[in-house]
């Protein structure tokens, strides 16, 4: 259709046509001509896209929050592209004072393109309960390892129904705590083909999004890699599996001695033979430096704030290549550290032998 004829079409009809596009194609259509740009700016189109991409945004309170912080168009533009790692990243300067209560997390888990779990976390989970009116609460949080728990495999937790939402029933049996359920997976498939095939099936079908929103600045960022970075069998049994998602965040020199850190989203699940289905047991997020050590709450908060201004890409291959480059640099750093420590150990050993020999010579 010629561009000059678009102006003669009803605006509602154009909006109906554009509503069938995904986010990248809708943005591309908006760049083609002024008529489509005018229609593509309608907020309701981006509201529907955000609700479809992140069902956790459907909640009324969060819907109103996003609308008050620049709208769903801005939220989609910030949250859809993923963080990409560069070898010489530009490190954004974080705000001088950041509080855990400034953040809201939108977590959505998918299996075979169907959303099976959604949750909204206001602030950092566990910090409000741990405060108890204690003025020293900041010291407790800032000096402990940074961690955000979405699900806990614990006694006395609250059960969730098959859609991942609270059903109001307390669970007392430790073995029966099931936070969210994936569609049933036949046990015969695992037994015949082995764990490696089962891990590949999880890597192919499971997707996770973790959008972090700063309620003061209105900036948002997706901290997940969307696809699992790692899927493997996990202790204590062959029925337990671990999936890792995440991204790489540049680090300011005053925060850590390394140039980058990894935001890790850890997902643990268990294959129940009795029920023949996969159950979540844990979803959590923490931050590791390049040596694999967990950072403190103070550093973790600053890194998350800095991630809001990091470079992003909507191309998955670019994100995967960047992460691969980070892992190579991490391995090189670990190998260099081990080499230096080995040299130091040898030096101490020879120094000890020389000292012992000198003492023996003096005694004789």
C-alpha cells in the first residue's frame, strides 16, 4: 500500500493492524512514515505488548506504577533488549544513594512459550521482615552477601497453585513444597536418553525474564539472558537440576578490583518420579565478581543501579557472543591467579627448605 493512501484509512483500523505486530516490528513500522508513527505511539498498543511479554505487569498496582513512570512505551524500550557485554565497557556512574526499596522486580517464567509463573517483588525480599524497626538494618543488609529470593524450598512456606500464584494454603511437609509446576515430562524419556538429553530439553523450552525497575528514576532493565546460560544436573540427586540465567554488568573501580561482574539468576528444579512432572524449588538472584565470589549487599545494589544505564542489544547472538567473551576473560583471570598462587607456594617452599638448611648448617 502506498504511503499516501495510509492517511485515508481509519485510525482505529490502522491501530488494529499494528496491534498484531510484535515490539521490534511495531517500532520499525513507526519509523516508516508519519501516519504509522502517529498510530504506533498510542499507549494501548504498548500496554498490550507489555502485558503479553511480561504478564506480571498486569497487576493493577504495578500497571499504575509503570504508567506514572513514563508509560509502557518507555518500559518496553528499556526492558525488551538484553544487556550485552563489551570487552572495554563504558561504566555508567550509579547514584550516590540507592535504597532497596527503590527497586521493583518483575519475574516471569515460560515453558514452551507459555507463561507458567509470574511474580512482582517490591524492594528486596526478606529485608522488611529482617528490619523489625531496628535502626541498624542497613548494616545488616549492606555487609551481607547480596541475594534476592523469589522462591524458597522451606518448611512452612506458602503453596502456589499450578499457575504460580498464592492459593493461601500453608504447606507443612517439606517434601510437598512445590512453588510452581511445569507441564508433565514423561519419566521414560529421561531414563532412556539420559540426563544430557533432558538438560537440552530444559534449555530449549524454559525461558525467564527478570525486569528491574527503579521507582525513583523510572529506568528499567532486563537482568536475564532470556535463554538459560547453563543447564546441568545438580546435587543431591540425579532428579535435581540447575539452570542459570543472567547478564554481565560493568563495575566501577572503587566497587570491585575487576572490570565486570555477573548477575546470576539461579533456578533449581526437581523431577518428581511419583507425579511425573518437574517442580520449581528455587529462583534467586545474586552477583558474582570475576573470581566467583559473591558481592555484598552494598556493592550489589550499586551494580544493579549501574545496570540501568548499560549498553543493550535486541540480537540474541550478540548477547551470547558477549557472554562467551566474558567467560573467556574470567577463565584467563582464574588461571593467572592459580599460576601466581602456585609460584608463591613454590617460593615459600624453597624459602623454608633454605632456612631449614641454614639452621642445620649452623647447628652442625
